[in-house]
C-alpha cells in the first residue's frame, strides 16, 4: 500500500514529504502489492511524459510503461533506464526499494525519493496531490 513518508527532521526543504511504497518493486522484488507497482508505473510514465534533465535520454522507454499494477518487462526496463541516467554510483538493478529516509547510504537518494523529486519538479501545482 502506498503511504506518505515525512522523515523527521526533514533534511530536504524542497521535499519534506514523499509518496513511498510498502514493498520493493521491480526485478527480483516480491512485487506483491498492486498499489505499490501502480505508483511506480504511474511515476515512470509521468516522468516520461514530461522529461527533464537526463531523463530526456530515456523518455521513450519511460513512456512505454502502462500503470496496470502488474509487474512486466517494460516496467523493469524503465526502472533500469531511469537508474542509468542518475548520479554516478547509483545502483542499476531494476528495482525500486522502500525508502527508510531520503538516502540509503547518506549520499544517494532511494529511487522512490528521486522519482518523487522528479514529479514535484514537473508538476509543482499537483504534487503530492496525485
């Protein structure tokens, strides 16, 4: 089930809350919750529909994702594509993990956090009211 996470204290003024998933989604993940899968798929597709920064390089792959709530090869390919254009050192494993704060190692954002940030930048009037 999707939920809102508000890490305390917030260390990101531009993203004090974000939409999180309860279980990992993607390649090698359990993929048991359709709502988690659908949120990731929706974000991938929406980022692809209005790409910015390096996401422009992979927009065609992102736009192929349909938010069905069922894991498929297109979703895994889109996760990998988006991971591949992130900061150096980003793990490209085709999986979106549940966030436990903003970063998983003190430096790199969880993928779900980065996707929320992308959504906020592209749709400031709507985020986080999706």
